[in-house]
């Protein structure tokens, strides 16, 4: 499932540069950061854990129950967004703990 940023976001911006897909942006009308679920791959293919969750001081980057996805769907998205990258068969994933 894609990750979402809750209302507890303090808009510090720590998460945005960590996102390999540039899925995180500031929503001025909300006064906080948001994640585009069409770009979020939960860092599958890049890291064993979601980077936004690791760096968030407010712990407001959480799984979005409205966007449940499998590892296969997430790596497919990462490959589509970054066709130049060779993910290989043993790519990092939170599904492989």
C-alpha cells in the first residue's frame, strides 16, 4: 500500500529528498507534505524500509489503507518510473524481512 502523510506532519521537509520517486511534495493549502500514491513504491527496489518513515521526526508517514498494493505492483511501478535502473532479482523490499 502506498504511504500517506497524516495531519501530524510539521512540514519539516525531511522526507521529500529521501524519496527515490519524488512522490513527496508540499501542499501549501494543507500546510504539510503529501505523497502521490501513483508515484509511491514504498521504497521497494531501493531500501528495505520506507525512507520517509525512517527520517520523519513526527512519525506521520504511515501505510495508506486506501492504497493496498503487493510487492509485485510496487516494483513494477518503480521499474516504470525508472526504466534506466536495473533492479535485479534481489532488490531491497520491506516485504523481504
